[in-house]
C-alpha cells in the first residue's frame, strides 16, 4: 500500500468514527461510561514491536476510547463554560490538521497568517475593540491572560526605565498587581509564570455578585508606588457578573496603571446589541483576553489576545535569529505575538466559525445561551426547596437545594452527584461564598429549549430522589 493510500484509508476511518459519534451525540449519556482502570486495560499494554495499519489503528482508537469520551460537545453539557464545535469550525480544524501548517512564521504558512489577520479584524470589530489593537492566537484562557500580562509587565517596567526582557526581574522596580477578590484562578497562575507572584496581590473587595468594588479602587491605587497593573473581569466564573469596567479603567489610567480584562467568556456579550452594555468600557482597557472555544464554539486551542499597545506586545515576544526568514512588508509573523515558536494554525476554525455565522449569527448564539440560562433559573426556582443564588445576567446559573434538616451543602452536593451519574446532562458543583452550589453554564450552539426542559426535569428528579 502506498503512503497516500494509507493516509486516505486512515482519514476515512477517522471520518467514519467521528460521524458515528456525532450522529449519536444528542442522545448518548453525557458522562463518560468507563473509568481509568477500564480504559487503561483497553488502551494500554506494551508498545507493539512492529508497525500496524494506520486505518486499523484509527478504527481501534474510535472503538476503544468511545466509553471514555465525555459528550461535552453535545447539547446538554453545562459544565465549566464549555462550548461545542460549530460544523464549519470542526471541519476547518480537520483541514488545519491535514494542511499541517506551522503558524509561527508567515513564510511557513502564508494562508494561516493571513487568515489570522482577517479573523482578528472581524473580531475586533465584532467585540467593539479599537481597530489598532494587536492580536495573538494562543492556547486558551490561561495562555491569553499570560500573554496580555507579559505585554503589561514590559510596558509598565519600560515606563519605569527597566528592560525586563534584557535584564529580568532581579533588581527591577516591584510591579504592583491589583485584582478583584473573585478573579479567575488563571490570573494568579499567569502572574506566577511571569515571576510577579500570586502572593503579592493587592485585593479589592467584591460585591455580592463578584464584581470588583470600583469605589475602593482609587484608595488602593493611591497607596501604591511604582509600576502597577489592574486586572478586571468580564464574566465571573460563578455568577457571570461583569466588573464596572468604565470606572476601573478611569481610576487605573489616572494612576498610570495598565488595565487588563479577563473576558474568557463574558467578552462575547459585546457581540450582541442587546447585551453589549454589560461590557461597556472594555474598549478602554490596555489588554483583553478571551477564549473562542467557549462561546464562539470552535475546537479547543483557541485563546485570543488583544493588546492596545502593539509595541509592548511585540517587545514581550518577538525574537530574531539568523536562520529564520522574517516576514517582508505586509507579511505578519504570528510568533511575534505569542509565547510559541511553532504551533498549529488556530486561525482556520475561528475564521470558518465567524464566516459561517456572520455578525447576526454570533449575536443570536450568545443571546440564545443567555435566554436559556434564564429559562433554567425560572424553572428551577419555581420548584420547592430550590434557590437560585445569582443574578442571571449572562449564561451562568448558581443553584442551591435546601435540606429540611439544615444540611443544604450536603444535599446540594448529592444532587449534583446524582445528576452527573444520571447521564441526561452534565454540570458541575462549586463553592461560592462558602456555600455548596450547582453551577450551570449554557454555551453550546446546539442546545435547544427542549434540552433545557429535559435537563430541568432530570435535576428535579435527582433532587426528589435525595429527599
């Protein structure tokens, strides 16, 4: 068999396995049906001594791994703000793998680099960001926060007369980082990676929904000396609440601080005329991070970075080496805006998703998710013994199940466990304000109102079974 024939047969096996999975996605149990021990027994064992037929290997993988696949791409997965993959985005991701382009340098993938430029322009317009921002296509939300904060670190230290890329942090003016009390954990992780530390943060209190108290920010900033970065949030991971961005940007810029906004999922509200007021002021930030696999519904590995100071963005990441072929006039090298030298062509599925949906399609998808979150909240709160804890402003719903004996936390956790085990849907539990809660995140393009109603029925049945 020729290499070409072997490749074609392997791709046919992959297409058959993927098609079979997708056809059954809407009705298969959402949770995985096999655990670590069973999967290891199927997929493990000693490495074969010799080669195997590629098509047979792919077919075996599709069969042996199936029970260990969570139906997170399906319409009733409501955990962790995970979207599915739009048809055009999924197919474009297959093409990206087949083309096998290195999207680091223009010369290695002219189409990959150009598609990123086009998609970046569409995104900045759609999300209400200044057209002059620089962009980066990174791994996910953590990678996006890391990239933005690296640009921020360069900018504020350069303003203080320090070249951090050349001289490092030893001896540098201390950078003060101000955050809200309910920031996402990836902010802390990014700061650790950048050597700024997560234990030195200046924490501003949050209100009852997790929004930074902007009135307390000026006093916090007034106590600082030297370079400063303020991290705000568009979309609290539990409640969906958005920090008061105009007031935060104004106070921070009056102090000369850089403002970074973590908009992993909440930023997508800007794509909707009906919802963009929730993220008003985001265009005034110095950097913004988001994740397209969440509400744009593209495959994973799709974080996005927008920086209002392109020179700081490039200074933090651009590299020069004699063996590299830099882009010529009009040719943008993507590696100058991310921490990766070599990477897959992430722009293709994002371009395809945007092109297939159009402006109105993105808005409708975001608005539908928010409406379905409200549908969840209304139906659950109408039931006895069920309490919705948050203001449902976006796609997040926090639910608590009251226990006649007073063990509300225990009952809530048990309801979550039974729902997860039941297979109709999957959602996650959380701890919010020292209370156990069920967390429902609605962000899949294929979720229907019927999926919501079916899920509500399964949740209430689980709650009754605990009683």
